[in-house]
């Protein structure tokens, strides 16, 4: 079928007739000029891919008619321009592709049909840990350990880069996925197959939204959904509402972009933007650099929106030049965007489109702040940090409470470290990490940290040696400008040496704390603190021994490291006293915005970006030396504890199996609100007394060889045992935190995996009960794959985080939602009942289904298959089964 919009195709430059584009201005439709800029990108993709099969003319009309259709729950398809993966989520994707080739071959099809059709980049950035710090060779030692631990995974990924077409792999040591995307991979406008069109991306990391700061529409999807996009399928999405976020005013001189983003995060959480696009506009946007915008867009998952979009303007075009992009391509980019009405001037209000609603922030009202102690949306002004933490100490156990008895608030534990005596108390900082894509992509806060370090060292301040300090830049460019501007040596003097290029502390790869520190924390049952410039601080994520974790700007990370405690009022108390006895306050060493910008203008230059990125794919000698097999089908090694052929496609036939009613399911776990993917599928260390540890020990491994859950995502046997294995898991059936549940037939308390195995052996299906925001946090496909392997047939929750619900759908697990106004409490559910979920024959999106209990009670719930495409996946037993049948038939 030819494209019905072919008449609006024309060359961008008459001198290059083979380089064409779909000229949306030739639609001559008055509605186009009123569409939000983010919706214009959805429209262009629908028009360009319109084939009256996957994308229909009706879909194009629905998007054009966004103002009316946004409230009608209408489904539209979207084909992104590319896919981006990181190694934690990328390894299981490549494992699935390898297993799909095997399955297609078994069903009589051509296995080489399984290839990414949509271009995919995989950046290896989640494997490196902070094992060594405060040593001149920390970086080298950490990278050597990374290769030692992950050699099997890296060899497998190198095989994938050779076996699959259209898959590019950026080796370890190159930087953080989202910063590499921003500085190098992003095109803004694609020039492919003879057409210009807007760059857009979906990624298997929720912080894919960072790229929206550059005007590339992107968001995180489940790993399973990303695999379908790689195989040429459009994403099926509900046409989103678009909240216009108007920025006005100028930031105060001492405010950082981190302060702005934490303020916006809290504000948008209060507004309620889950499942919506947020699009920024107003004259205040012109005051923000691309790095500032990217910092704001990066935190989009923390305020719950699908995307947080900054349309392309002249500052975006200037950034492309600054980061060393080809000038001729940049000019084509600008010309294309002007031609299709997608180049924005934020100072021109006549360009403002229609929005679902508009909210406003005056940047002048933003004050320095942090977020914590357990959630990124819980903003605390720096001036209130001491008081807030002390309130949290005694408050009831929860997001803002630790329930420490009043008589123990001032407990002190003495300990010895490297021959010197120290003290720890509640609020003592034991981890201080400048880490993660949120801030390391931003020269203003990184140079701000460097300038603060310089002033601190010159004032005679130091950081206590037991505090685990680290600096993990998002790309080699950061190290380059920190070194060239002369601040790197001061950072090193305070302990902030470069320890690796990757997510590290923010993903939970914080490495071990000194044993004497851990003993002191344990002995005093202390609420020790981690301060990081990351984007996530959920319980149990950063480190098992830091119960409180605060997100802060890089300069504040250093300030709290120097102070050694969170219980400090910077306005009244000195950071420290130098050798001369002089009190040094934070205001004495804090750099102003003008100081930082002057250094940034001088030292962040295009040549740096060109030099770093020209050699990015070949610079890692250890990667170059890896020997990977060249076969098109992967030869699985039965001895491997990292890479294993998953059982998802065992027994798969070409014929569809009719979905059956779930009969007499037991409740595996009963949860409250805000259970995150970190709770469901941890990425951090493998506890020595866990089912995963017992499995690895049985395979001959010692605890020092366990590595992390994240690194073992290519092995379903580890990941199934790691499901619900977070030490901070709160299960209503158990009276203390931990990864255990009650096996109801026997009444025994067991590890979650062991209970699930008993149920499975007896042929009993399982369900999970949950509250609001089930599956919040990082995009993590194993948070759906793991429960599927445990025998969980459905989850019944009050609400879902968008990506996690999509992942459950992709695995064929039924996401059920209580009717409005109902929950486990109002229905009188204890979780000790057995549940029968009636699956009718004629399923429809978001239909009500009946649930019967063995007590005789009956109630209805919404089956959250939101679109017809999702129902198709469910009928196939999941999205990958659907693709295999399609490729094999």
C-alpha cells in the first residue's frame, strides 16, 4: 500500500532532489499550528509511516485532532526513529533476540529474520562499581575488575554486535548512556533512507527522557516493548494530554540547575502528570542551557510524566555546534525544522501552542535544595535539612520516617579507621558521590563542584578519610574540561577522584564500605547517610547500610562530605575549622553562577567533544581484545552463570492458546503504596543468605564472585531467585522488612522464591496485591519477567507506573486495577483468600472483570490492557511470542 500522504513529499534543497521530507505545512490544516511541538513529532511519524495497516489515515486524523481526541483515550501508533539500550537492560534484550532466533528456527522459520529493523545503540555503562576510591589508580583498578567480573557478558554483547545487523555497541569506559546520547548519538533531525525527519527515541532506561532537553522526543519503555520496536513494530500509545509548563524569570546567583529540577519534580508530582507529556515554554526557557534543560528532562520519571519536552530553538542548534557536530548537517537540521514549523522561539508568545493545562514557575523563587531521605520527589530546602532529618529520625517508619526512639537520637559510636579514631552518629555521611546522568552532563554544576573544591582546599578544609567519596563522569569530555580548567586536582585532594565512567553509585554499584564503618553503623543501628548527585534514592538502592539517601547538586555533595553530616545548618554552622582555627562557612566558598559561566565559556569547547567521540568505539583496548564467536545462532554455554537461554519460549507453537480463567490463586505478597522496581527486581548486591546466593554457591562461586543482580540479568535462574529479594521489602504478611512471605498451605515463613516454588510444584497460580504507583522507579523488564517465572498470573493494584504496567502486559501478566474509590481496605481483603479471576471470551481494552474469592465475596476490577494491540499480545502470551509467531509464519 502506497503512502496516502505522498503528495506532500518534496526535496529540502532543490539542488539535492534525492533528499526529501514530508512537508507538514503543505497539509494546509489550521489545526497543525496549534498542536504542541511534541505532538507534531507524533504526527510526522504517523504521516511518514502511514501504510493503512500498522499506521492508518484515521490515526493521522486523530493526532491532528489532538485538541478534541486527547480526552478520549484514543490509541495511536508511534514508530520512533531509533532505540537506545544500556547493558543491564540490553543484555536481556540481546539474550531474548538470540533465544528468539532459536525459537523461529524450531518453528520452521528463518532465524536471520530476527534482527533489529529500527537502528539500536547499546551503551555499556551499568557494570562498573566503586570498588576502589581515593587512590591515583582507582579508575584503572575499577575498570580491570569490571572486565574480570563481566567478561562473559561482554563477549556475549560483542557476539551480538557482529551477529545482528543494525545494532551498534558503545564499549565500557565511554560514559553514561544518556550523556553519550546527548553529546554524540542524538541527531535532532534524522537523515536516513533518502528522508529527513525528526529524531525520536525510546530506550530501556526510564531516564531516556533526558534527550528531550535537546528537542529529541524520547522516553523509557520496557525492555520487552523496546525489543518489539527494534523488530519494526510501532508503539501503541494512548494519545497523551500535554501539560504546558511555563518558565519565567531568572534564577538567583547561588541556585544550581539541580535546585531547579528538584523544585520542578516536587511541583509536577503535586500537579499530577502521570501518563502525560510535559512541554516547556515561556521566556524562562531561554535562560536555561541545553545541559540545564537535559537535567530537568532527565528527572521526568520522578515526576511521573511520559516525556518532558523542550522544543528545538537556536540554543539547541548552538549546542550541536558546541559539541562538535558537523556544521553542514546542523544547518540542514535548522532548515528542516523551520520548513515544518518545529523550530521554537521561546520569547515569541505568538508561537505558543494549545495545551491541556498550563502551570507556571518563576525561576527566581527557586532556592538551594536536596531531596530525600527515601524518594526523589521529597524536596527539602537546604536551610531546612538539619531540622527535616531530625524530624524524620523520630517519625513513624515510612517515606519520611525512621522510627528511632527519642533517647537514641544522639547516639554516638566510636570506631577506628586506618589507625585513627572517629565517631559516627545518626545523619553521618558515609557515601558522597558525584554520579549519574542527571548532573554529570551539566558543565555548570560539574565546574561549580570543581570551583567549590578549589576554594575549600585553599581554605584548608578536608574530607574525613572513611567517607566513600567518588566522581564518575558521564563522558570523557567532563574529565577533559575539569582537567583543562585546573579544578581536577582540587577535587582529587578532597577524595573525588575519577573512579569510572558509568552510573555507578546511582544504580547501586557503590561498592563496599569500610568494615569498621559498617560495624559502627550496625552496632549503633544508625541511620547513616549517602549524598549523591543522582536521580534515584529509593530504599536499599544506593547501599544496604545507608538508610537515608539525599539527592543533591555536585557542589552540595562536596559540602556535605566536608561537613561529614547532614545535621548541619550551613547558615549558622561552619563547614569546618582550618588549621589556623578559622571557621569556614559554606557561603565563603560557594561559587556564583557568573563565576561558573565564565569558566564554562572558556573551557567547554567543540574540540573536546570531537577528540573524545572520534575514538569512542575503539578506545577501550580490553574490549577490542575480546574474542567473540561469529555464528549467527548463539552457542549457549551450560556452565555460564551470566548468560542462559531463557525458558520463555519453551513449548511455543504457531497456534494461539485461548487465555484461561485464573482459578484459586494464592496471594504471594501483599504491598502498600510506592513499591518500586528496585523492590521487585533489585539491581544491587546479592545478599549472602539469599536464594540467588545459594544458587551461585551451588555452581561453585564464592561470595566475592557473586557480582550484582544487574550484571546477571542474562541469567533467568539468578533473576527469578532475585525477584522480590530487596532487603527493604515491606510485605504486609510479615512484621519486619525483608524478602520473605508466608506459604499459606503450610503456614511457613519462607524466602519469596522458595514459597513461589512450593506453590508452583503444587500447581497453584499466584497473584500480588499492591497499592498506588506499583512499579515506580527504573525501567526494569525483570520486574515483570521475574514474577512471570515465579508463577504470578496477575497483579491487583490501585495504580501502576506506566513502564511497569507495559512490561507486565509484555510478559502476559494481567495488570488489574481496583475500581475508583476501592482498595484492599474498602473491600476487606486480607490477602489470605484465594482469588479466581474470570477471563471472558470477548476481551475489550480496560474492561471490568469479575474476581471471586473462596470466602464467597465477589467484586470487579479493571483489566488494564489499554489498547487492542495489548490485547493481541495477551492472546499470544506476551509480546515476544507474538513476534516469534509473526516471523516464523
